[in-house]
C-alpha cells in the first residue's frame, strides 16, 4: 500500500532541497512525478525554490478552497495521456509519486485528500513542511499531517548557538516579533510586507525563550 509521508523541520533544514532531490531520484530511474505546493505560498510564484539556488516549476498549485485530489487526478490523467500519445518505449505511463512543498499551508481537508491519494489511488505522497509558526502554534496542515501521515521524518538544522533548532523566529526590520498573522511569506530570504522587512531564523528552545522574554507561544 502506498503511504503518506510527512517530512518536517525548522526553516533552513533543507526541506525543498530534499524534495527536489527526491524528484530527481525518481526521474533518474525513468519514473514520473508530480510536484505541487499551496497557492498561498507566493515565494517563487509557481516555483519550488531551494535556498541552495535550485528551483523547479510545480505541476499545479493548490488554492485554499481547492480539492487537492481532483487537481492531482487531472494532472495524473495528463501524464497518462501524454505517455500514450508519445508512444516512446520506456516512457513512464503513470505517476510514481506526488511531492508537495510547504504542506503546512494546506487545509486539514486537503491533507485528507493527500491521504486518499496514497491509500485509495495507490500513489505515494511526500509532503514537506514546518510544524509550527513563529508563535510555536501548529499550522493546520502540519497538525493534520502529524495526526494521519503513515511516516513522520524530521529534517534537522541547527540554531545560531549550535544546538538543534526547533522553532521559527520571525524578524521584522531585524527585530524579533511574537505577534501578528500566522502567515507572512518571506519570499526566499526576505520580503516587504506592509512596509515591513520580514525574515525568519531557526532557533533552539533556549534561544527562542531568550528572544521572547521567556514566553512560549
């Protein structure tokens, strides 16, 4: 049975790089993959961008009110049709895996769609994302993935102090903030949002508490 995988980690833990590497590995072996991400993630528009400088266009974007399974079915049919039309020996005739970046921005219902793609449609799904926001609260998509994914894998990175990073601190104009909307896209390394310069830093528990004045969440 195909499975739903959730690979999570703090920012800068190599999630997008790992996704792009997985796509390359499948295709190197002659298999077809589909790439997707939530439309709310405006960073890179329709691109998945690794901080190492590697990028790739997604096959489809998932709007907040979209049926993720229906979008996948449409793209899967396209792959099958193109394979049939091409009549090239060895060309993949079906999708081997669905890879989803920034999965924390999905709704709970869309995560359920990913589960059904794996279990009912028989296609493995690898979802990549962060667990919690800058206030240490779980994103809806991540919370649901932690509840129902068959396999959980943590991708690790380090804090500025050298300890394992757990949290994602938000900086506005270079200063840490702990209030605001849950979603503020950083657009690669920084973004101008409402005339504020927004960046993020991965922090261990101790450094997070130091910056927040001892407040957790």
